[in-house]
């Protein structure tokens, strides 16, 4: 394995920790308002719903420290965008960033929201190509066809790809337990800050 791939593998294995840093900054420095919570929380819940939809198709393999995929899933949200988990995460982060920063000054709000989203984009800019190299090596031509038919980040309205995979709601509780705990913790911190 070459050095750049070792670096992207290391970032992939630490993505949870890296993506927790913006959440910690919001929790520590954010000053929510009733209005920012009313606007931001629905966005955060939409993001989590997108993530649960994707996990129902991809299963528990999304939690490992290294890339794995027992099958090439191209159905459900994966027919509209190649990275629906990350799209969902980004939407959730945007929602929480809005919710937490209603009473922050303009500069602090821009720094917190912008910094949170920029951190996510930076991590995803490294790990998405890393995952795609793995998937191309693992699945070859079917994955290359999928690449040509389905956008990487911005979802298409019309589905593309071969629409392979089935939704299994039973996998969500197991695969998303950490996400639900983190989401709940953010809700709790938001509520405590809002009551001050």
C-alpha cells in the first residue's frame, strides 16, 4: 500500500473522532436561541432520517475502522447519490450548527458553522476517494458503471445504477447505536444551554 493510501486509511479509521471535534466546539461555544433551535433541529432530524435510510441498505459495515463491503449496494438512497451516509451526516451537522449558534455573534456563528462544515468536508474529501478505490478494486466494472451513473455528493432526483440491495430496518438499531447516543447527547446539551 502506498503512503497516500496509508494516510487516507488512517483518517478513515479516525473519522468518528475527527468529526466529533466540531460537535464538541458547538457544545462548548454555542449559544442557542429558541429561533435557531426551531430552524436547526428539523434539519438535523432530516439528516438523521437520510442516514437511517442509507444504513438500512448498507448495514453494519459502515462502522468499521477499515473499508468493507460484502456487496455493492446501489438501491434506495444509493440510487440517488453514492454517499448518502455522508450527505445525511452533513445535513445533521448543518442542523445542529444552526441550532447551537442563534445567540452567537455573527463572526462566532460564521466560525462555528463554517468550521464545523469545513471539517466535515475535509474529512470526506479524503475518505470518499479512499472508499471508492476499495470499491473499484473489490467490484470492478459494476462499480465503474455505478460511478458513471450516480453522482458522488449532490443527489439526483432520478435514480441511477442497477438498484441492487434491500432495506432492512432491523439493522438500524445495531448499526446506529453510537449515532443515536451522540444525537441524544447533542439534544441534551442543546436543551441545557437553551434553559440558561
